[in-house]
C-alpha cells in the first residue's frame, strides 16, 4: 500500500511539473521595473500602464513567436538596493528583456545584473550619461541624457531668462546631482553660481536651504531632482519671500509638482521632450491609452515604445536568446509613437530633442 502511495505521489508531481513546463514554454516573459510604490509611484504607474498597453496589443495579435507575452512587474521603490533585488528576481524568472528602471540611481546598479545575465535592458527614463557609458552592449534607453538637457536648461537660463546669478539645489542622487552638475557646466562663465546645495530626499522641511538660497538673491534657482522634493522646495522658497523662478528637468514634469507646491509652482520651468499631443505618430497611442487608463503620464509613451522595441526585436531575432535580441535592438529602425528611433553604438537614441516647459495656471505648457 505504501509503495503504491509513493508511486501515486510521484506521478502527480510529474503531471504538475509537466503542466508548469508547458505553461512556461507557451509564454515569453518581459520585466517592467520602476517605483510602483512609495512617494514617486505616479511615475511607476505611468511606466507600467505604457508597457501593459504594448503587451495587450501584441497579445491581441497572437503574441510574439506564436507565444503570449507575460508581463512581470518589479517594484524597485526608487531605491538602488531594491532595484538590484528586482533585477535578480527577473533573472530567476527568466525574463527575455526588461523595460526600466526609472531612476538612474536604480538603472545603473541593476544594469550590472542584466549585463552579467545577458538580458536586454531598455530604460524609458534614466537620463544619467553613465548608464550607457559603461560599455554594456545590452543596455539602451529611449529617452535623452542629462548632458543634453543640462545644456538646454543652461542655454535657456542664459538666453531667455538673461540670468547673471544662479542658485543650484540637488537631491544628492545619481540623477539629481548629475543633472545639476551638467547644468552648471552648461552655464560656463555666462552666470555666477551663488550656491550649490544638496538636500536629503524624503525630508519635509527645507527652510534652512531655501532661506540660505534667498539670501544669495539669485535670478533663478535650478533644482536637480524629482517632483516630490521639488514641489516642497518651491513652496517653501516662495513662503520665505523668494521670487526667482525655478528651473528643473524631466524629474519634476508631473502634475504632482503642482499638487504639492500649489500656486507657488506657477512660473516654474522644466526641460523635457516635445509635447506628444502635437506629434502625429503619437495619436493612436494617446487614444488607446486614454481609453484604458486615462490621461497618459509624461513617461507612459516612452515605456510603451521601449516595450514595443523589445518585443519587435524578439520577433525579428526569432529567439529569446539575449545576444540575438540585443543584436536586433541595435539594428532596429523603429517607427513608433514617439517617431523614428534608432540607437547609436552606446545604446542611446540618435535623436532625442529637448524643449522647455512652463507651469501656467497649474498646468505644464510647452514654450514656443
């Protein structure tokens, strides 16, 4: 009796493993990594919904290589250590590629894991130059770089705002401090930097910093960081009598900046890509996204195109083998929602224009 019971259990285990194996063989997994929880979760949701939309569209057409696409979300909480944990989880899960991460401080350490595993990574939002300067053949991004947007922000400050004195604040992160340094480099000798201050992410009271900045009487205040701290800084700076406009980058391009900072954010400038509502190629994406998820976030379209590039490359490679997919991504000539995308040898997009936006009446509007 005991012998038959053991044989029965072994048979059931074999059946279960066969079913699991069959399921695994019938799907292709891709990872989507970002800050899905925490203070910056708005950006994470924007990313995830963009990838979801791409996956749903591919699955509706039969998937890739005759297999359904399975989306595996990874919540890095905007923390570098958690990003590495997510990357290792993706390796264990056997994903064919990854869209993400958002924060450069997360993408860069995670990229080392993907590189060692041979997994393609396409970031939709990490702008620190170091990401693609590591020489990793499997790492790409569909957004621009901070040495590009830092230069655009500096040229705007000098040419349009005619600044002579600038105060610079950053959040001490890979993105924030790196962006601030690129902005300072772009200023050259055209303006005097009267302060260069770092703040700690997550704090709520920045009165010592904004009081110090106000005392320097700057013509503009530059902030390298995310909307969570940006909104508080602007609000508290104006509360102590500061009058200079703030200039930031893609990290503050969110309606959440206005929700946090209130009316004080009016007149704030930010560098980002062109308004996708004005891009003809984005029309179908915008309509499909609104129908399922509401108004797209600024990075939803970048995540959508990143996912499509990954899936199209798997299809073209005819395989989920990392090296073959990477080769297909490098050779891709993609016409997507953002327009025409090709990558250079470093993994950066060949064309990534930046424009300047301004908060007017509580809304970001692209300057002409």
